[in-house]
């Protein structure tokens, strides 16, 4: 790949805007300062931003855009990830059937352009504009955005999954976006994508704002943070204590105890005095606790009990929308059938095998 910074530097020297020495200084300092070459040269007073853009627009015969005059196309901007736009200082301008028009300070940023081409499956048409101004406009645009939209999505979602078999909300945060799904009974249902990155704390803070006690697990790798969130209020309001909630939790009279979601029996309990914010907590190894009421999900059903009070919500695909989501099924794509009362192992197994729509 061509090193775009050296290429820009060479151009500047050719146009007599800087000397070879300035260029060398600029390239060295650029690394130290962690900036682009153009920015670095502007910072150390060798160039003005207009110089840089003038060179580029002359050399490549590219239109120069005054950012202040741009009318923002909100829908178009939202089609690209926030961090991508900010990191690359790219402002999408408009879209036609054939191409997407953008303004950038860095017309040699081929990696970014091909990303955009991939997203729209259209050619990218480039204009040049002042990077700092692009960033300002984008920041103003996005700052009204991410947390409130997560809040409003979750506000609705937590109500919707109450009394359904969906008992977990998954929030997957990557650099550029945030995907929200619900999970239960082996069904992962994608709800929405927020085209904007969030911090871990944003997610926790959002739940605090919702005033919902919840359990969460975090799985992290180099590119993603995966939150698995269990809003216990969706179950707890109907419970009498002490009770078990599925394979993932146990609520007792004066405190809440939670189990490792991946443990196959309720042996690894996690205890907290407070309605729980967090996982893991102090682990209490206890077995054979007596429970009056149990809520199981088919996911967590392990068997090995006789005539327990059981409450299960069983999914059945919505016939109207075939799981796409409609008002008939509360927009989650499934009806929830209830199994509630005293049952034996075998009765539950029979019920589950009759169901046969788990996919
Ligand atoms: Zn439906």
C-alpha cells in the first residue's frame, strides 16, 4: 500500500509550500504527536490548513467544500458508524443511485473509501474540506445520540420481554456500533443496531437510569464487549420468596443470590446484600436449598425433581409475521405459552417435546 503521508509530503515540497527539511521534521514529529502529517505541519507553523487543502484539490481536481455551508443529511450519516466517521473525519453529503458523495480532509484515505463503497455498494465521490470543521460538525451531530437511544430501546424492550421466554438482553459493543438482541429458549432475536459506539459504563448507567435490578455477565475480546443482561424485575415482580429463577438466579427473602449462568446445577451461588448490580459476586457454595416456587426456562431445565412448582414460558412462532415481529406477538415474533403449576419431570419433558418449534 502507498504511504499516503509521504505522498502528501512530496506534493507539498513540489509546490514549494514546505522544504525537504520541513518535511523530515514533520514526518518525525507526526509520529511523536500521533497526528496526520498535514495537521502536524499546521501545528508547527509550517503550513496553514488551507495550504494543504489547496494542494490536494489542485492536484486531484477535487471540489473544495465549505463545511459550514453543508446541509446535514441525518439518515445518510446514520448509515455509517460514528467512530469510523470521526476517526477518518469524513462527512457524508448526499447519495444518488450510483454514488455516495462525501467530504474528507484526506483524499488518499483509500481504506476508508473502500469501506464506504462496501457499505453502500456504490461508488464514492470525494470532495475536500477542513478536517477540524468536519470533526466539529460530526461531534455536534452525534453527541445528542448514543446513550439516549440505548435508553429508549431498553425502556421498551424490558417491558416487552416481561412474561415472555426472553429473559436475557444481549448488548454487543464494537468500535462502530452497538447491537441489541434478546435471548431465551435457544432463540436469539436481533432487535436493533445503534450506529454508534458505547462505553461499558454507558450500558450500566443506562440500566441505573431505568431503575431495574439486573444481573450481567461481560465477555470481552480484542474487538468486542458482550454484555449479557438479565433484568430480574421481569420475573421477580410475580415471585414469592424464596424462589429460583431459571438456571441463572435465585431470589430469597432479604437478599438476592445469583448463580453462575453456565453451571448446570445451582451450586455456584453468588450472593449480594443489595439487589444485584454486577457479576461475579461472592460465591457461596450451597446445595439442597428448599424453594417454594421455581421459574424455569426450557434452557435451564435440568430435571431431577418431583412435583415442583414450575413456571415456564414456551415460545411459539407467530403465525402472522413468522418471527419478524408484529403487534399480534408484541413485536418479538413469538407468542409465549405458559406452563405453570406442579409438575413432574416427565410431564415437563413431554410438554417440551410436544412443543417442537425451537429454532
Ligand atoms: Zn408476529
